C-alpha cells in the first residue's frame, strides 16, 4: 500500500477514487456476464458443428468400401486454397468470423473415375469446411476467454485491492484528522486556561496594589 498524506486534500482524492471504482465496478461485472454468455453461445455453435460433422461422416459409412481404395486420390484432389474470414465484434471483442472455404481447382478425369467420385469429393470438401469453421470458432473462444480473464482480474483488483485500500486510507485520514482536531481543541482549552489564570493573577495583583 502506497504511503498517503494525512490531510483534507488527500481525503478528498481518496473519496473521489473510491466513488469512481464503485461506479465502474458494475460496468465490469456486466461485461463479465456478457462475455460469459457469448462464450456459451460460441461453445454451443462449436458443439452443433461437430455434431453435424459427425452425422455427415456417419452418413458416409455406406461409401466406405468404395472410398477405401480411392480416398487417397480424393484427398489429393481436395486442397484448401483459403479459409475466408472477416473481423467481427462480439461483446466489444474483435474476433474472426467464418465465411467460407475456397478450394483449389484441381482437374481430374470424369471418364477415368468411378461415378461416386464426385460425391466423395463433395463430402470431403464439406468435412474440411466444417473443420475450418470449427477452428475459427475456437479462435473466437480463445479471444473471448482472454478478455474474460482480463475483465475478471480487473474486477478482483477493484474488489479485493483498490476499493478496500481506499476505504482503509479514508479511515486512517479521518482518524488522524479527528485526533488533530481533538488535540487542537485541547490545546485551545489549555491556552484559554492559561490566559484566564494569567488574567486573574493580573487582576489580583492590580487589586492588591496600594
């Protein structure tokens, strides 16, 4: 705790700081709630995309025998060129927002490939697209979680350090000023008593003179 000056100006400054901390704290708590809500929403979207991906892959089980020999060729023909994203704003946090996946145009023979080849390529593209979207959503989670951590740390700083420190400083200053005021009153009374006694002595001497 930094050393404070025990005077009225310092008391005013501490009271002003305390008022600002107490006014700003509800805003931080509201932001924390918003970030927590957005994190839950993004997690739900991730879970939904993973479920969709699992269902899509489960639906391709029937193609397994055919894909067994052609999958290496299919994979070589499905290459991601770009994962297109934009910057969005979620609860005041800049996050990447998934738009679409662009695949490289790799030509292949329509005559020299089996009929299900097109469907296999489309399936693999959808799977890669879903994985790319999940990865972008995970980046959103990370950005929001980082901001939530910072906000929580700031709330703890206000609640556990700054506000109690201001209150304790105010208490110390008020005690000191109160003691100073009491001491001043006592000194004034002592001085007054001395003056009274001095005046009485002077009056007595004057009254006793011939």
